[in-house]
C-alpha cells in the first residue's frame, strides 16, 4: 500500500510539473514578481542591495510555492480531474502530498535560480548547509500552506484571493523588507505566529553565519508549521469526499 | 452465478435529506446492469459511494467481496470508472494521459507503453496519440476517458452517462465497445438517460426515483409488465413521471401542460 502511495506521490508531482508549473505564468509569478517587488523597495530607499537578498529569497519561496497550488488543486477540482486521481488505488493523503511535492519542487527550482543568481551577481556568501535546510523546509511549508487554503474553496480565483491575504500580511510583518525586531512589540507577537518570520530569520542567519542552534530552532518551528498544515489540509480534503 | 456487486440498504444523506434511500440490489458477474432514473434520482451518488468518492451514511455494499468502506483500495484496483465528464488532462497528449493513468494504477513499467498503444488503437486514436487532449473532439475525449478507465484491465466497469454529448456514430461505436467488453466477461454498471441504449445493452435495469429503487428487472419484462412497447414509455409509467409539454399560446408565449 505504501509503495502504491509513494509511486502516486511521485507521478502526481511529475505530472503537475509538466502540466502546470513549468509554464510561463508560473515562472513569472514565482520569480519576476518577487524581484520586481524587492527592486521597487530598493529604488525607494537605496542602500546595500545584499541586505535585501534574504528577503528576496523568502519572497521567491513564498510566491513560487503558493502560486500554482491554487491552479493544481482548485482547477482540477472544478474539472473533476482531482476525483480521477482519487479513483486510483491510493489514499487521499497521497494525492494531496503529490500536489504539495510538485509545488515544493517548483519552489526549490525557482528559489535555486534566485539564490545562485544572488550569490554570483552580488557576491554574497551564505552558509550553504544552513541555507539549504531553511529553503528546503520552507518550500514544503509554503506549498502546504497553499494547498491548505486551496482546499477550503472551490474556484481558482477564490483561492488566489484567499492566498493573497496571508501572503501580503506575511511580506509586511515577517521581516522581508523591514526587520521584525524593529517593529512594535505587539506586531512582533503577531509576526511570531507566522511561518515566514522563521524563514526570513533562518535565511538571515545563514547569510550572517549565525550559530547552528538558531538555524535549527527556525527549522524545527517551520517543520511544526509544516506538520500542522499537512494534517489540516488532508483532513479538510478527506471531509470534501465524505 | 456469483454476485460481483452487492448492495444492501445503502443510504446517503446530505444533512437530513436522503439522496440515496436504503437501496438494495446485486449485479451478477459479467452482467451489463443499467441504473436508470431521472435527474437527481441518486444514480451518480450511488456510483460515487461504490467507487469510494463518497461515504455512505448507512448500509453496506461490496464489490468482488471487498467492502466499500474498509477495503476500498482493493476495490479500486479491480474497477474502472468513466465519469460523466471527460476529465483527463488538457496539457498532456492522449498517450501521456494513458501512461499517467497506468502509472497511478501500478501497471508494470514494461507493459505501460504497449497497453496504452493497444487502447489507442482499439479506440481509433492511435494516429492522434501525440496530440494534446484539449485538441481532441468531444467524441475523441470521451473515447480516451473510457480508454483511461480500462488501462489496468478492470473486471468491473462503471459508466456514468457514457454517450452524453456524442454524435450518432461515436455513440454507436461506444455501444459496440460496451458489447465487446461484455463479451470478454467484464461486469458493467451503466447509468444512462437514453433508455433505448439501456434496452439495447442491459440484461437487467434498476429504476431509481428520489433515491429509492422502484423496480429491478429485465428490460423486456419491464416493458411487458407495464404493457408498453418501449422502455421509455415503461419507464415513464413505472416512475409516474409525466413529461411537461410546452404549448404555444395564442399571441405568443408558452404554457406548461401535462
């Protein structure tokens, strides 16, 4: 049974990559949008662009992983293609995990391009292991967040609208542009409830060669968010087919 | 003869409203069984419960002696389902769609390509195998959807309104295919609004109205017992449904007469 499920997770992710992710709209939303956004902030307040790199990577993770989840889940739900997957001898969890894996791999690809580009062009030198850990866990966490929000609605446009709310709140409150530590205390409490805070903190730590325990703390908190989102998304999808 | 599908007191409620209400029937091995009823009668909900897409509120059902609630994964390995909508992937070619389905159903790696090509030939789609699904005509999409349900050689096939939207020629070739599958021993569970089609294909039909089965029998027996010459008239008589007639009134406008 677990073999059937693992096989399904892999092939669903592969199919989603081919069918949805590696298309111009996905790439532009995943990479062009964060770069444009960060550039806009840089032009408003020019300084050392290298300081914005962790924020740029965090935004790329956030937007690339969540961008296509709305399409791969809600579009397929509407067409009935998701039901077709559920007619295969695999569990609901396997189908959803396949969708999440596709989003996470796409996020890793886009983030990889932006990260390598930043390292080569700007000459920044992060701690590669720490950076990789944070990027990997973050990609899965935000792909799952995208999936979680998408299973609550039916239409693609509803999912996109719903996704924009946490996305933009997190961009402003989680230290992407403005360090969370410099915000009022009550806003810091709010930002501590958001996973992007730990992505940004982990990424900044990777570039600043912070002590390992700080990076691992961020990794563990992100993993806890990931587990919670997976649990909630699977339960919600199961309920849809009761 | 062994029963392939056994349904006992199966019920599905949405809130307090029963959509499928304590239905019981059995489908014999190798039989073509028609499940007929007006829109909203509970046909699709029944198929969804039998194929694991919906949970019953109460009652029991089994397919090939596997329980639909506790052994649904075993069931899914043995059944093929053709839903009402042709819901394959627009951005994959016909061949890639079938190979993807073969992968999901665990068809051995060295058999997938051959099986997909064999089905494409059977359905007359081989020459268009590399075309994207979205470029197929409606009939071709329907044919590929059915091919996708057969990729793992199921012994039971559920067909939900298989000929809806097809032209006469495509519908006829689909009916011929159903006959061929039947001749090969596949058990077929068919829902259709085309009663002539049910009459032509089914050995027995169940008529479901408002979630309850009102009659199960051979189409000929149903026609004879209701004193009607065709299944459509027999169906109308059995269900007690009368067709609305739109009558044009003097001076324009329409009125509904019964």
